[in-house]
């Protein structure tokens, strides 16, 4: 699967947000934003209030809801709920030497930048490549969200580690039987 660079990295931001460790405490969202600070306008304050952390969690939940959807209708409903939170104001930039679009204006509040970028990146992949390209890992004990970039849309695991672990477990179960 081939998709544009900015859109592909925007969907990766969405996936990372859905997989963020919220059990790490009340500052999980601030830690996430600091780890992904390249997405936000220079000088953005990356500290969130408890209410803003809740809003970030809502965005993460909606990304995960798209990934677990079982039909195109469910995906559309959930994706539209996420898009309703977004406030896209696209603009062209060449700050990194290549002309591309950003989805949120540079002076937008931090959560608006996050939600809009995540919503637009996820929606572009779903609309252009199909709703089945977003999924949840099939490995036992893992519920990470992933985007399937394989040619034949056959990915079932979030990583090679989970795929290998599942293969070994299945092999051992067969040997035991």
C-alpha cells in the first residue's frame, strides 16, 4: 500500500495515540505530546489540564473505535464522530523542503492541532485505502491498533514480535497435542 508521506505519518500519530499507555498516570497525554512534539507548532505549550487530558483520551478512544469496527457503516459513524471534533484549516507549507499540506493552522490550540491531524490522517487512509486497513492486533494479550500497509491487506498483528509470539505459541500447542 502506498500513500502520501504526510498522511501516512498523520495516521501513525493516530495509531500511537490509540496505543498510548494511559495507565501511566494523569500525565500520560502530556508525555505523549512531548514524545510527538514535531507535530505541533514551535512554542506550543505541551502541558495539558485534566480536562484537556480527558479530551485527548476521547480522541484516542474514537481512533480505537474505528479500529475495532466490524462494518463499513460502523467505521463511518465512528470516523464521523472523530471528524466532528476536528477543525481542519489546511494550509500548504514547505518547512521541511517538500511542499505538503498541514491539516490544522499553526496558531490553533494544541488539542485542536492533535485532534485535527489525527482525524484527517485516519480518515484519508480509510477513505483512500479501505476501512479494513485499520485493525487491532490478533495476538493473545495484545490490543494495539495498527494500520495495514501490506499489499494484500493481510496483516493481523501490530508488530513482528506479536506475529512471532503467536506463531511460536501455535507451534507449541500443536506439538503438545
